[in-house]
C-alpha cells in the first residue's frame, strides 16, 4: 500500500467535495482530531456531516493546497500543506471572518489500513 497515493486520493476527494468517494475511503470508526481547534470524532458519518456543513453552509470554497512536503512511514502519510477557505459567515473556532480569505498552515497525519482505507486523520495547526 502506498500511503502517499492513498493520501492523494483522500485529499482529491475532499477538494472536489466528493462525499460519496470520501465515504468509500474512510473507515466507519475513523479517529479524527483537529488539534488547536478542539474538534474530535470517531465516526465517519459525523465527520462527513461536519465536512458537508463546512462545504455547503459555512464556506464559499475550501481546499488543501498541494503539499509542501510529504513524508511516509509504512501506512502513515504526513503532509505539510495549507488549507485555504473563503468563509460565508464568521467562524470563531478557526478565527475566520465572513468574506475574508483564510489560510491555515497544517501538518496532517493520515494512517491507512493495508487496503488504503483511512483509519486516522489528525490535523495540527
């Protein structure tokens, strides 16, 4: 299993807002945590519901830029990249103001099983 390729598939689906593909790529008991923002879930449905909320109601656009650095070890991929968004509304939890482009520098740790299914997603930043 190529962890970098699995991460690319996941981020591509995220950027395209392909929630059906994300559902196929993410384990039902995914361990998700966004450090520095106080958000954690251990359920694919809850995670996808939040991603849909941000993509549909809270943000005009959002995407991960191409990574500056990718490091892999076994089934783990670490991506250093910027997450860019244009908020529709003020979002205090991330410090974003409606109508003002927002950029967040992240170190994203993704762990997959041998089939390339996402088991763990941790964002730092």
